[in-house]
């Protein structure tokens, strides 16, 4: 089965969240998803809604978060 590749909006939301929460961002996001939290981003973007949608994606969801890696830039 092919892994789901987040689109540009989802990738931006993941990067923003990771930047805000640092090296343990996956653990923090997993807890947010488990508790159905929608955190407001510092820039007041709709990051929380985008990430919530990603959580509900059957091809990504909470289990896909742990396997996810940002693509190498360059």
C-alpha cells in the first residue's frame, strides 16, 4: 500500500506545528489528536483544522504520523 503524501497545505501545517513544538512534536500532535484538540497557531491560521482533517484521513491518520518524515529540502 502506498503511503499518503500530505498536500502543500497539510505539509505547511505539519511544519508549523513541528516548529512550534520542537523535537517532540509528534508526541504532542498525537496527544492533541487523541484529545480532539484544535490548537490555534500563533499566526491565527487554520492549522488546527487542517491537521484535524489529516488525522481523519484513513490513508494517514494517527498511525501514519509516526512513520512520517519531512522530505529532504534541496
